[in-house]
C-alpha cells in the first residue's frame, strides 16, 4: 500500500473517465435492493480523493471516508470545503480500522481491496469491517478479477496526457502470484515550459473468488450477490470487475 505522494495530485485528472455519479448510484441501488430500512451511516473505505464520498453524501447518507493516504485525503477535504457536504474524513489503514461506533453500510470501490498484498491483509480488513458493522449491516465492494490482471493489465504499458502532466504507466505481472506491480512516471509541465520528472509505484493483487468468499464467510458475512462489471448480472469469465454484496450475520 502506498501514500501516492505524486499520484494523488493527478488522480482525478487521470481517472476523469470514471463517472462517479453513476458509480455511487449503482452502490445506492444495491443498498436499496437488500435493505428495507433507511441507513444513515455509510463508511467509504479507501475513499481516495473523496469523489464517491461526495456523491453518496448527496444521496443523503451520513458519510465517513477513510483512507491511508494523507495526500489523497487532503484533496478530499478541499472538495468538502467547496461542496459544503458534512463528510467526516479519517486517515487510517483499512487493515487497522477503528470507528467511534457501528456502521450501517460499508462500501469499498475501485479495486481498493486489490491493493491489499495478501489474503491475511484481506482477512484483517474484512474482520475490521465486520467488527464495526451493525447486525444486518451491508458490506459492498468491487475487485479486479484474475482475468483483468492476466489479460488486461498484465505486462502492458499505458500513457495518459492532460494539459498539466504526461504519465507513463508500466505494469509488470508476476504470473505465479497474479500481482501486478505498477510504476508511474510523471512529467509535470512547469511555468518555464520545461517538464519535471517524478515517479510513484504501487501494486495490486488479484484473488480467486473462492478465497474471497471463504474469507467473507469466516469473518461473519453472508454473501447476498456477486455481479460482473457494475451490472446486476453474474460475472462472466471475461468480466474485469466483480462486485460483492454481503450482509453481517446476526
């Protein structure tokens, strides 16, 4: 896991293709599908720069955003000041989550679970979410699939360009562990029209559905649904993202 010191500055620009309103609406629809009572407290785990936190707050949830990156949270807080939404942000490692009370719904979006480097880390995170979940509370998260790691991310290189930065994103796949190491080289345009080079690196690990579902069961969750690529249809062999909906067992 990383603090994303450089990446944080350009995260929103480099993910401008993501429609956060639609993502939030999708999570909201899952919540309404499995909950008959109104939930107020929502935890956005690994909230990053707060884009989904903002949208969930607009749906009326009392949002707590948690992230391990001070740089990401700094941007999230700037958004909060601009929007005036009553979101609370905490800097915490999700493996060591520590809430002030219980949580009605926890969401974890945009493959943040893949940033956990081992099944033990995943277990620790699921256990913490379970510990602070209300009885019958929901846990909704998405993950990149083994297919995406092996066939899409793999050993490929991607480039991104905005008015302020040119980014080279280089992946290296460990075929034995399905871990993709990601090295990002940033070329930032300066006032003197020259570029300053900097870099960031992190990794993502893909896990089998069998392992994830076993850990959910072992940490006190009942699996309600599993969906492919932000739909309400079952995952396919070529799905790049799987979305889980789980409920804390009473």
